[in-house]
C-alpha cells in the first residue's frame, strides 16, 4: 500500500516512518515542504522509503496525491486546532484513505459530520484523532468498564517526561487553550473552566505525584455521550517540573485578565527555553486513566490503568494508533468507509505489543470498591 506521511520528518511523523519502513506491504513516502529533510530521513531508512517535496497548501495538492498514487495519507503536520479539513478532503477526492494525529477538540469532534459523505463516496476511510486521545484513551476506558452497568466519572491525566523531545507545533497546540474557556462535563452538566488553571495533585503508579491542569481535548466532548457518563469527564496534563506547570497557570491568568491574548505565540520561545529546566526532570513519563461506576454486580467501584514510559520514549505513544491502523489497512483488513473519530477502532490488546517494544510498563491496580465492601 502506497503510504504518504505528511510532515514525515517531524517529531511524530519520523517515528511513524521508522515504524512503517520495514513493512513489506507498505511503500513509504516521506513528505513535506522541506525536500532535503524528507530525503535525508528516507536515505537513513535505506531503500525502504522515498522522500518527496509536497505542499499541503497547494491548490493542486489533491491532483498531486492522485499522480503519486497515494493509497493512504497520514497527516502529522499539526497543530490541528486552527486547521481546516482541506487535507482530508483532498485525500478523499484522490481516492486515498486518511489518518491524522489530531488532538484539537473541534477538529476531531466535527470531523465525522464534515467528511463522512466525502469518504463514503470514495469508498475510503477517514480517521481523525489516531493518537493518545481519543484512540488510546477510549481503548482503555472500554477495557476498564467492560460489562459495567453505568459510568459515573472518567479522569485522565498525561504526564510527559521533562527531557522527552517536544515539537513547536505541539507546544503551540497546548498554548492555544491556556487561559481560554473550556467546556467540561462536571456535576452532571456542562460547565466552563479555564485551561491550564487551578492545578490539582495527581497520583501515578510509577511516577512521583504531580500537579495536573485542565487541557481541552476531544475526549471532554466525545466521552460523556459515548459512555453515558453521569457526573464527570476530566482530562489533565501534569508537567514534571513544578515551576513549568505553575508557569502555565500564570500564563492562563494573564490571558484571563486580558494581558496575554495569544499564548500560542510563545511556542517558539518555550521550545527554546524548556531544555534549561531538564536538569530538574527526568526521562520518565506516563499516563493514568481512572473510572468510577457501577459494575456488572451492581457495586460502586473505581478502576485504574497506568502506563510508564522511560528513556524519553513517551512520544512514541501518540504515534501508535496510526501505525496500528496503517498496518491493518496494508493487510487488506476492512474498515467501514466514511469519516470517524478514532474511538472503538482499536482494542487495548492491540497496543500492548507496541508498549512492550519500547519497554513501557502498564499497571492495573486492584479495583477499589466504593460502597464499603472490600476491594478485589
């Protein structure tokens, strides 16, 4: 299957390219505006890949995809928060499958309604959010709540390692909602909260406790209806170095009071200065998902799932869903034509070999019974 990774030499794109380059069922193209960088990575991967120059903003982008014979387009060129659906529409017109790593709330949540007709007409599948959220997060929730009668709360927190490679586009995405109003499902209704404000202590299985603050991601909107959550869906990010976590809170306050209108403009500065704090952190990051609800026996219980990624391997996690879905398409497995947010397409078991490949450790502590009975 002829596969083009757009932004293939970037922070996440290069990881996907390295994972797919050895698959004999995939003819890999590494694409972006910078031909030299694309070809350099292709050369490093040997004869298994080809580097090409391609501009997603070109009016002839769809025609170029068709000329190249692209069967699958993987879009990694974020941030997605302010992007249109032009790339996905171009893929549909060119008769190609489409997968992206978007975590922008509006981009992922509105993707099915905006693109379903186009991908159904082409007989192809378009998938948005093939990343940590909502692809992995939904797989974890599905496992933890299997056969439950109801779900009351879902709480998720990502904890990146301080020294892990970070991209400017990722920082721009994170800063875009710093201090902005975020709609969250809490106390059984929609409420407005400030992004990155009011940090809260979060406990992890293999990481030291950190402060986590609200992030605006698709799960906040998708999970309440998908899982019928009665009370709360919350997603936080917990930076390893306390001063940087609090700095995000200060930026949120500046925006709230009108003193900083566009925090995302600070992405390049933060990218340049973040390494100054590496000596205070480590190469260990992780994630926790906690769910509360009523299990199949009517007990009120809490379950947790943790993952720890050492040696700065954390950025591999957002790439895994796209890699797994690409391999399935390359093997000829059927995925329902149309446009989908990436929920229910992958099971947690499918991620496990990728976790093991990178030495990541998962923990599922004993569930806690909340109605006074003993835990099992």
